[in-house]
C-alpha cells in the first residue's frame, strides 16, 4: 500500500514508485492495470483524474462532485473531461451543486 508498480523508459528500470498526491494505491497496484478491474492507483475522495492523465490528481473545490475512484469519475451529470468535474455534461446546466438537463 502506498506504492504502485511503475513502468519507465527501459524495461529493466521498472519498479515501485510512491503513490501520487491525492491518490490511493491499494496493495498490488500496477500501472499496467489502469482502466481494468485489477488493482491500480485511483483518486481519493475529493479528487479526480482525467482519463488522459490518470496519475495526475486534481483537488476538487466542491468535494461532492468528486467521489474518487478510477480516472474520469465525477458526480452524476458532471463532465469527466473537465478538470475537477467543474463542468456539466453537454445539454445540461449548473443549478447550485448539481447539473440538470435543459428542458
């Protein structure tokens, strides 16, 4: 726990790295498992990672929007491609802390 198996430029340089800030690395975490069902680094609650940058955690101003978990995890109706889940999905608008469909 607290580390993950990381790949580097040369295969013989692979090894364990500390878990990135804002992330959890359950026992057995392996960068090669990203996007799968096996153990890999995930965002802590109150943080989110983009699918394009799964090891860079963004702290969310409103922690209710960021449940933590795999890359691209946001509260319902929030755009997982926006940093810190800060935008609503297309066709929806912000109403306080929630996003609701346009009528």
